[in-house]
C-alpha cells in the first residue's frame, strides 16, 4: 500500500530533477505529457513499467488540470527525479494541497479514481505544498534503476 504523507515533491535541498516539462492547463496536455515522458525517459533504460508510470502521470496531470486554479494564467509543471534506485514523478499546480485526497467513488461515478490507481501502482505517493506555490502530488516507483544502470548515450 502506498504512503500519502505530505512532502514537497523535489524540494530545493533534494536531488535535482533529471527531466521535466511545463504544460498548459488544457486537456491536450495529458497526451503531450505521456509522449514526452516516454521520450525523455527512454535513454535511462528504466527497470520499472513505463506503462504504469505513464498511467499514473496521466492521472496526476489530469487532476492538476481539473483542480488547479489561480487568478492569473498558470501552468502545470511535471518533474522526474532519480532518488537512489527510485523514480519520483512530481506534478505541480496552483491548487490547494488540502483538496488532494483519495475518494471512494460509486460504481456509476465517472470520476474519482485517479489517486486510487496511483495508490495501487506506486510504491508510495505524497501530496503537499509545492515549492512553486500551490500543490505538488508525486509518486515514487522503487527499484526503477538497477545500481549499475547508466543513461544510454
């Protein structure tokens, strides 16, 4: 079972991101995030399921677009970081951290399953204040790299 503790999702004193993207808060950005994540992580020869990571990323970007809000124009920021042998993916938006929670949707509900999927697939996940302001929701996949793996050149 995953862990839902508060965390900054890549704070300035943690490891630097190895990749990232900034997206407009529009539905088309979800497909763009999936494509670019696959492209940018391919050289790392990850040992984890890329399909699972892409599904979790899709859910978090969708939630960021649906629930982020600000008075001025805003963007969704996605970053991925190597933390030891783990991969952490963080999605930042200007929403309110207290609004992030697992839901219990009814069978007929069309929404409310995104974090349930993340909770089921990730080794851990977290939500809290973003260092950019607003909210960061991140997931971590342990054993994403083998100790001897290096990025392909």
